C-alpha cells in the first residue's frame, strides 16, 4: 500500500475512534457496566476543552505520526493470519505505549496531560496508549 494512503487511512481510523471515545465519555454513565472504564470517564473534561473536530485532528495526527515510527521497525503484514501480524501488533503496542511519554514531556498537550495522563499515571497511561494503538492497527488490518 502507498505510504500516503496508509497514513491517511491511519489518520481517519484514529480520528474516528477518538469521536467514538468522545461519545462514550459523554454518555459514560449510560454505558453498559462492562464498558465503564475509568480512562473513558477521565476523558470527559478533556473533550470539554476541545471541539469534536479539534480532538479528532489531534488524535489523527498523533496516530499518523505514530504509524510512521512503527513502519520504521516493521512492515504492514500482507496476510492477517501470520507471524508478521503478531510482530506488527506487538511492535505497534510497544511504540504506541511509548509515544505518550514525549507527548506528556513536550507540553504540547496540556489538557490531555491534565485530564488523562495525570490521573492514569505513567504505567496505566502507557498501557491504554498501547491498547489504543492495537485497536487502530486491528481496524486497519481488518479493512
């Protein structure tokens, strides 16, 4: 797949998942209990600081930049059911988990830091970033 097409699709997938998270956070107490994770609740004040578009743009850009880094280490697998897919998902988890640290340290995302990373802490923040990366990559592979 062409790199620009891949980055555009990654951007869109990440942005759309961000919109889904926003809807979930705004309706947190209406969610089924098995979906009421605290990280979703922590995003409520963050989303109040951003419009739907601005939050989705931030997420999409971070997703595309993260994809560039991931692709420096591993290629997109050609077959979904392969060892390369496992490698791709594991590397995606690790890099996605680590990308939150420079995001916090840069000071470019003060609302995300205040309302999301600070309450979660370093380990849980990295874990949730890693899972988010796996969700985006899984969506990409399924498309």
